[in-house]
C-alpha cells in the first residue's frame, strides 16, 4: 500500500484480525486472552504494537499490551483521556476526550498522520527501505 509517494517501499505490518485465527483462539482461549496469545506468537523485541480501546479497559487489548511489554516490544495506545490500564502500560498513550464515537473519529484522523510521520522518520534515519 502506498501513501503519497509512489516510490515509497512497503513495510512489514500485521493486523491481528484474521477471522479463522481469531475464531480458533476464541474457542480455545476465550475473549480475554485472544490478542495476548497472538502477540506472544508474533511480536518480537523492539516491535511496535498499536492498541485501540476507547475505554482503555478492554481485557483482550490490555492483555495484548501486557504481553508485548513482557516481550520487549513498544506499545502505543489510542484511548480515552480518562485514567486506564492500557494507557498505563503503553510507552506512548494518545488520549482523546469525549465519548466512544468521538474517540474513534479522532483515532481515524490521527493514525493517518502518525503513519506519515513514522514513515518519514524511518526514511530520514536510513532505516527505511
């Protein structure tokens, strides 16, 4: 997927949203451990896990962040401005005011801007492809 620059290289990114895998994990582990187990399998030290929870208290997302931190990964949380466990676990907590809908709207705008910034910094640092 390209952003503005047609010559920009692709970066390895994975969404933990494969329907078959999620269904099997829910059947075997229950909803609370679903993402944590996937993070345990896939996330390595210095990887980046981006977590979304409008409340910051979704057990499955909080567990994924906890496991990622145990494995030496970095965690960014998109969440509410109210105190919450996900924000406490994150290396960077992006906190938004308002109800769930307002937080989701802010997240959609913000993630596009953050992606552009990260890719630009990778390119400038020579770590980009």
